[in-house]
C-alpha cells in the first residue's frame, strides 16, 4: 500500500506522513525532495509554480512509487497533489495508492505557516495553493480534519485507510 498525505502547505503533510510511516513500519519521502532546484528557488521567492513546473516533479514521484511497488513495500509520501490531474499522474490507475487529504481551515493553515522556521515555502503562496486546490471527494481519498492532535490524526488515518483500501468510503 502506498499512502500519499496531501493538502496545501501548512496542512501537516510531512509531520503526519513521518508519523504514519513510523506507525506502519515503512519508509517515507517528502515530495519536496523531488522538486528541482529551480522550483525550490521560485517557491522561496514567492513565485507560484505552473503546471509546466510540476509535470516533471509529479513524474519523478510516480517513478519512485513504481519502484516501491516493484519492491513490494509499503511507503508513505507527503505531496500537495492539489489538482485531480496531479493525483491521476501519481495514482496512474494503481488501486494500492491511497490519498489522505489533510483538510483544514484557512485560519489553522495560516497559524501553522506562521510558526514554521527554515522552510523554503513562502507563506504568501497559501492563497495560490487554496485557489489551485481541487479537493478530493470521499471516494478519491481518505479525508481527515487536521485540527487535532497528530497521534489521533494518525489513528484516524490508519483506520480509514484500511477501510478505503478494502473498497469502502474514505472520509
């Protein structure tokens, strides 16, 4: 099973993804590590990425997913996956790829971004991400509210991901 913790910046993708991987005893990768230096520089400068910037990034993540699937290992990724078309590239028809949508209010997201130190994402880009976001429905992803303790959030994700992976509704 491949889990992708998705959402806008500040939703806790990395924190939740790392905790989820630890709980499941599997590997973890932050999709940010798949960005080119040029993409990172643009984001740091407060310049929103275009789809043309994102396609190679998404294909690199999908290639890594395919490697993990070929190895037969479970894995967790943290990836914004804001648009349905992005999620289609990442999933590529693979039913073992489960998205976990970390949903939060603008207020919660802004509070979290304000508390970040040393991250290359410029908090002013939150509006751009919210404008780009095409929220997944319950049949496309496990949907969880981020305004709770991380341990409880991970518990909820594990329970819902198992149900989702068995063909049940995710959210």
